[in-house]
């Protein structure tokens, strides 16, 4: 990313942050001034062996914020009293990166014990993952505290699905206080990462019980995906969400949609739904990467301010996978980490 983009994003996000008084980018300046650099170091190391981890980490933040707010609830494992959100439909066998979050927490606890929340780790990790992949940097509002509960049932309702129509996606985003621009900008997070066959195979052969493939899917991509995901084949096989620059954070995702090369239905509907207000937004972002980066930063800050626990609410977990005071007895691991 060029210096001008960095400066622009930093100034732009600083202006936005002023609108969210509960959280502040300077929250750890005195208590853990190296928090962001510590997070960055762990992610840089993880990227050396796992190029997917950047996309996986930003997805954890997204799926955390859409359930009970940005409170780290997605990180809690099953216990006798907690039904982990990791087994929710939108997370089970797909949410991943929990080991990296644990590594970040350990590194922070070694330097600043009991200071940085797991919810804030997710927010910082999302920003650093974008920046390290060539995207914008921004001043992350901080000061969230961690929940002592999780809500799998709510996660099954609120998390967006790759099978949903544009109207369904809009409703779920609106329920979180996010508008159409936020929807398109945050969907641009699929400019990197991977998807399993089961998330898009319904488009390949018998779309909506028509005995034909999804007509909004580029025929060349259709044939490629059919070979990768044949009927009756392994539904957990992975493919890139962005067929042009799969590990880079850029605006090619939107060019892909314009060429009907969106892998997920929930991505392609942003451009292929007749009369939708999202079409013009896709076109804008496809033509102007800076416009995308600016809107993405604004939407990430907006999403990161969904119902945070602050002040004396919640706690600062010593371990991100369990609430304070829980022993290892009665705790089981969360969902398997297979895809995205």
C-alpha cells in the first residue's frame, strides 16, 4: 500500500473515531503501548505458513460483532454452561484462527497481563490482517471488554449466510445498524480468503430447483467450479473467493462481481440483483480502490462499535477461550477449523 493511502486512511479513520466516544484508539497508550505491534508480530509469523490466516482473522471479528456485539463471545469454547458460537451454522467447521488469537493473547499477557481484552484483540487483528495484505491501515477504536456468555441460537439467526438474497442480507445488516454501503464495503473483505464447495455448490447444477446453474455465474468460472466440486464430491474442498488476486486486499473483488465471477451467491447478488442500490456502489468501488478503502475503514469502525462492553461491564479474560474462574474441567474445544 502506498504512503498516500496510509496517510489518507489514518486521517479519515481518526475523524470517524471521534464519533464513537465509548472507544478510543489511545485506550492502551499508557497501560500497553505496544499492543498493536505485538499483535502485528504474531500475525506476520502466522502468515509465513498460513496465507489464509489474514482473511480468517477478519472473519472472526465480523462474526463476533454480529452476535451480542463486539465482545469476544465467538472465542468461548463449550462448557457446562456455555454453548459455543463456534458450532453455529455460520461458524461450524469454517471459523478458524483461534490458535493465532491464543498466541496473540499469550504474547500480550507476557507484557501487559490482564490489560488487553480478547474483543480488542479481534479488532486489532482484523485491521493488521488487512494492512499486512496490502489494504488500508486505520486507528482502531479500543476499550472493549469481554463477555461472560455466548449465544449460539442468536448466531444461527444473525450471521449472514452465503445462500441469502440481497434483501435478506440487507435486513441482517440493518439489524446491526449497517446500511447498503456498509454491506458492500464489508463484503469486499472477500477480496481474500477461501470458501468450501458446500457454500456455493447449489449454484453449479440445480440452482433454485431449475435443473440449471445460476445464470448470474460466469460460464468459464462455472466449469472451473464444477470440476473442483462435482456432484457427490467432497464438499469441504476449498477455492479462492477472489480468482484474480486471492491473497491481496484490493478492489478486484468488485471487478470480479462485474464480470459475474463472484463465487458466493451472497457476493454476486450485490451486482446482479435487478434495480438494487448496491450495483452503483459495486461500480464505484470497482473503478476506485481509494473509494473502497475509505468506505471499508468507515464500515469496519462502525461495525466495531456494535454494542461493546465498556467500563465495568464484562471482564478482561485471562484466556480467550473461557471466562475467568472457569477451570479446564467441563470445557471442550470449539468448532473445527476447516475453511475460509
